[in-house]
C-alpha cells in the first residue's frame, strides 16, 4: 500500500492514461480486493442492483478497444455539427488530448478492464429514478479508483464507448435491462507520484444559502 493519507489519496487520484503500465499483469486478487472495498459505498435501499464485469481476456479486450475507439470516433463526428469540443477552453486541454489519444492507441494492451452495470434503464425515468440509480453506483466506482490508487494502480473514468453501448452489451452478454456506467482501464501506474489537478477555485462554485 502507498503511504498516502486520506486527503492525499482523494486529491491525487487522477485519470491515468499515459502512465498506465500496459506490460505488467494485474493479479485477479488485487482487482477483487479493490472491488470488495468499492462495494462498501452507499447505494439506495442497499439493494446492490449492480454487476461488476471484469475483463482480463486479451482477445476480448481487443474487441472492447475497437468499440471504445469507434465510440470516440462517433462522438468526435457529432462535434463538427455542434461547434467543436466544449472542453477545449479548459486549462491543460492540449495535454488531455494527448493523453486521451495515448489511451485510445493502447487500449487493446490493457491488462484488465472494468464495466460496472446497474439494473434499470434511464431513458424514460424521472429525475428521482435517475438520481437514485446513478447515485447508487457512482460512489462505488470512485471508491474502486481510490482503492486502485492506494495499491499503486490507476484507471480513468471513460464513457466514450457508450456511443456504441449495444456493441459492448452484445459482446459481454449484458441483458437489455442493464445500464453501463462506463469503461474503466485497470493497470499498474508508471511511478506513483501524482498531483492535484486544475479545478475552478472553490470560491467560484460554492453558494452559501442559495445558488448565487
Ligand atoms: C463522466 C466522465 C467521462 C469521461 N470520459 C472519458 C473518456 O471517454 N475518455 C477519456 O480518456 N477520459 C474520459 N474522462 C476523464 C476526464 O477527461 C478526466 O477526468 C479529466 O480530464 C480530469 O482529469 P483528472 O481526473 O485527472 O483530474 C471522463 C471523465 C468523466 C468524469
């Protein structure tokens, strides 16, 4: 385990793409340990309406890589019509671009990938059901990323493949009634020193006693 206190862990768990070690195998026990920790996060009614699909078969990861890359291509092609990528004005956007490209090119080399899914579809759901459903799994996924980081591994939250979610559902035989949260690379990191990232200053985004 890395020597990180809680605040350091929470502020240095980054989207790791360029510093994923694609060549070092990740034992299943490490992933299972991180998932056991992750499942302690809160979930509505404690219903545990989830399934955590871990893929470590290289031939399946190669197929997932194609779906992920295809999904990002779909996303990029929509941006031509909508005035470009809204994140391009954010400080560090160039570096994010390069990092995203690196993961795209190397996705097929990942030692493992996590696909968390939850029961229910959100297309027709009201806000209560949407918030309750997403809110019952997102904390667990973040806990998983923190648990990886504490052990010298890394991940990145990715949703790009969801433009082609049906292709992944077919590949992994995910029932129609389930919603995919994203695709989460799993690998050891190259070095373990990560820093807090740019965020808007808290004073810009906190509203006391009201929105303003
Ligand atoms: C909902 C969500 C979707 C994301 N989708 C992708 C993605 O498809 N591909 C990717 O490389 N990164 C993706 N990211 C990672 C973000 O680009 C990254 O979190 C952001 O640049 C901030 O970096 P940091 O997490 O290291 O602070 C996503 C992050 C979130 C939270």
